[in-house]
C-alpha cells in the first residue's frame, strides 16, 4: 500500500495492532491448552511494546543520547515473545498456568482486538463516504 494519504500511517497501525493481538491470542490460548503440562511456563507479550517495535518507531532527531541503551534499540525483533516468570507458580507442579489470569488476559485481548476491528471498519466507512460523495 505504501505511504499514501488514504492508506497511510493509521491503516498501517491498525493492521499491525490486529497482527499483535492475534499473536497474543495464540500465546494465551497455548497457555490454556498447556495448563496440565508439567513444567510448562506461560508465555505472553506486552501489547504496547510489541506494537511499538512492529511499527518501527523512529527516534526523533532532536534527542541526544548520553548512553547507547537509553532509547529503544533497532535490533529488537518486533514480535519477540518470552516466557513469563511468575513468583506465585511452582513450575514442577500442574498449577503453572493460572486459568483465572489467562482468562482475564484473553478477555482484555479480545476487547482490544474488537476495538481495533471497529476502528478499521470506521476508517473504511470514511473512505467509502469520501469516494461516494466525490462522484456526486
């Protein structure tokens, strides 16, 4: 699509947000599926941080770095997923996945996904309206 005025930054961000949300849903569903697996460590990703990396946010030119690790690194992969270390879980027993916590995360992720889809639909309606009114 490129960087056009119609399909610009907003559409790209919506698409990336849907991708990140879908990946997070798969991780959470995997956690629930493996709740009876001995030694399984739940996986998750931070939605906001992952979306920022996926969008490839560029650092402003006017900021000065006093240390190389002060601002985000460009060598990070956009969809890096790591295990979640939880202190209240004993990984040697069957209770390594807290079903209540996973269902809460799943619900939160579902709300974000549905909201993003609604944003995409509204953006499409605005574009369609502009096209229809231009033909009159």
